């Protein structure tokens, strides 16, 4: 699958929550949020849904061919789509502005420097 995004991110973060750790097998996941209407997705994806701390259903979608997790969307914020930064064709310009869920951060890493640091998920 592939995607094209025509708007700049409205938010970006490194998420240290346990769910992201388990889903990725890594200590944290970096992602950015863009308006859903600005993203064009092509190709086949497979999705699964889990419940967030706030009780929203969060759908995470992967490429059906290689299994790469590409984006996630919450029922609580359908106007946004959260794209995992490692999937950008050129991630060199990406910089996460925040750390979220620092209270769950893996004990074996120092979280990356960011402008905003939150113990959980800040209110939208
Ligand atoms: Zn997370």
C-alpha cells in the first residue's frame, strides 16, 4: 500500500504507551497527525481495533502485503489520521514535537528531547 499526504502535520509525538510498545516490539513509536481529508491511501490494508484508555475504538492499519503498520485512527478524533513516521518515504524532515505516555516509558531508554512532555495522552 502507499499513501500521499497533502497537508502538514497538526501534531506529532513519540508515544511510549504499553500498547504501542507491544504492537511495535519497540520502546516507543513516533507518529504525526494530519487531517484525514488530506490523506489519499491506495492499496490493500488490514486493520484491527482496540480500545483506548479514553474508551475510544482505535483502528490500526497495516500494509496487507508486508505487514508494516502504517496508520491509526481513533473514533474519538475521526477528523485526524495518525501516520507512523517510519513509513515516510523520506523521514529525514520529521521531528516529533512531544512525548506522550511517559508514565509508561520503557525503563531502558531515555525518551527523545521534545517541546512537550506528557505523562499520558493530553486532551485533544
Ligand atoms: Zn501509544
